[in-house]
C-alpha cells in the first residue's frame, strides 16, 4: 500500500470532505465545524496484530498526513492484544476502574460486545453522521449486522468482514490422494470430509486429518444449513434458543464421533499451529487464518519441508442450505463531544472507501465492505497489483475463494442479544471440550490394554449424546437467567 499511489486521491477526498460534496453531511454533521489549527484527537482501540496491525497503522499514518491534516483530525490507534482483552479494557474504562484510560473514541467490536457496550449507554447512533445514500453504499447484510437494540439503530460501522474457508496442506494431500484416489472435490461436504478423514487415519497409521477453529460457528452455521437458527433473535433483541435434537445429533455425529475416533484433532491454540507441525492436513478457519497458514511443516528441531496450500469453501452438510458464516468486527463510535463523534465517522468513511478498504482487506485477510469493492473482478485486480512482496499464494487463493462465496453463498450471522457472548461460549466449548475429554479417556483405556473399537464404542452411544445435550441446553438457558 504505497502512499504515493494514492496521494492525489487523498487530497481530493480532503476537498470533498471539507466542502460536503461527498455526501458525508447529515443533520448532525452539518452543525459540526472542525479547525485544522486546533485538531481533534481520536483514539482507536483494536485487536489487530501482525500483518493486520501493520496494514492498519500504515493507513492511520496516511490519514493523519492527508485528510486528517487538512481537516484537523489526529488519529492514534492502539492494539489491545486480542478481542477478549479489548473488551475487558473497554469495560474497565467504562466502569472507571482505577488506573484505566478513558473510553476511546472508536472501538473494534463484534456484535455481542457492541451490544454490551450499547446497553451501557456508550455507543453513538451512526445515522447521526451518515446519510441514507452513504449507508446504501455498504453491503446490506453488513449494515444489518450493525443494527442493535429495540430501535435497530445502526451502531456498528462495517469496516472489514470475513468468512470461513477450508485450507489444505496440498503437498501431503497429493501423497495421500495418489494412493487412495480421492479428489479435493470430496471435501466439499461435511460427510465427504469425514469419509476422507477416516481413510486418512487408516492410511497414515492413526493420524488425524482435520481440525477446525471456532466451534461456535460450526454449530451456528450447521444449524442454519440444516434448517434452524439456534439463536433466533427478534427485533426487540429477545433470543429464543431453538435446539433441535435431531440437528444436534447430526452435528454430534459429524464432529464429536470423528474426534473421539482420532480422525479429527485439536492440539495447539489454533489449528494452523497443528498444521504447522503436521498433526493435521486440513482445517476450517477464518479467511484471516491464511495469514498464519504454514509454508512448511516442521517435523522436529532439525527437519522441515515446504508445503503448498489449497483453499476451498468450508464444507457444507449434504443437502443443506448453501450458507457460510459472516464474521469480523466492525467499529463502534463512543459518545463524546460532537466534534469527536463527527471526526470519528470521517475517519471510518475514509478508511472504508472502496480502493483503500480493498487494499487493507487483501493484506489482512478480510473482505471489503462496500458493494463496489466486493466483486471478484475488483479483488482479483487488486491482488494482481499488490505491492507486498511477502503476500502469500495462500492469501491470494483464500480471498479469491471467499469473494466467490459472497456471490454464491448466503452469508449468515445471528443478531446480537443480551448474554450473546456467554451463549456463544457455550457453543464454543461444550461439544469440543467433551470431545477432547472423552478422546483422552479412550486413549487411557487403550494404553491400559483395551482395543480401539471397544474403547470408542464405550463413548459412541446414544446415552452419552443425551447426557451432553441435556447439559448443553441447561448451560444455554443459564446465560439468560435474570434477563
């Protein structure tokens, strides 16, 4: 992202913003006057790290030396490490905890945390500073995700989105496929993935084939593909948990059972960590995971070998609805002075201009948020002209696949609701923790002399499923107690 290539465009943007010709004024914005000789300082807290942070910092610097300089806005961005730490820091600031900084002007937030901030009275309605025409420029589903509360006011500014893809160590896949005759097409369905994973387990002498990040997405999107919304949220923000026993059994059979059989696995913090040491061959993760997908497999301290990646859409359930997760934090503007609120939206509109947002997206593994920037042709053109020499082949594949998915798939996310973060945690850990615990018990039995089939059969039972399902429902219900 070379500043010199956009300096003229940045200058023009500044002129348009200053004169109101870009459609950025609204009733509230018209009353705000900025002074470049007395700039407004805007703090942003985000969770970006690595390539994402570098790309974002570069854009903040560019804004400050162009539009920000001409309008009187100085932006400073601070990474809070990860999303959990970011949320904790914002809540501590909002509650005036000793030693905390003031609540920042802009906070990167997923819908659940944004809802929590909004319930505390921290968040500005963006419609105070955006015209209807400006809102219309963004992809509708991204705008709808940002509408919170009873009034469904727009509270989350869409800045970058993502979906999930399947990433495969194609180098080792090719060795397996040459012996077994499987093609990558087999991995397009969940059921085909399981069949391949079983075959790989046998062929490899007991190694897992697959793992996935974000188990909550597996359950949310699995339910949606199979005909139900597990979090059904009405326009008032009231949630109903629709836990269909038959659908949950199918999700159990397609994750828990392959996991305890050793066909699926999770060892490191992320599945890309597992792929890096050769513990799995394939994983489902966010498009941003492409930043971390390994270029080599490390066998031990002294041995490694390079690998090529293949990227596909995340598998869907056979005969299921063609849909995939829509995810990625947006930005919320907090309640401050009118000048600070307006200046915050000026930066966010600048940041999401089509070309600029596309360049950020392809470096960070995200999808751009405006309609004009979301077509495959534009993304591919930006990929071809990318100046980042370290830009990976995997990232190119990932974004090409993801953009095609935005055209062919229904992208889905549930509405935010009170207790949503806690409910999502139940989805994230309930089945996966159970699978890990029972897989460990099976291994203990095998170490003590029980044969594999007998040990697995002790846990692959309807009774075990029903016990888990009962606890799962209870844990979900507990997230709404007192609400």
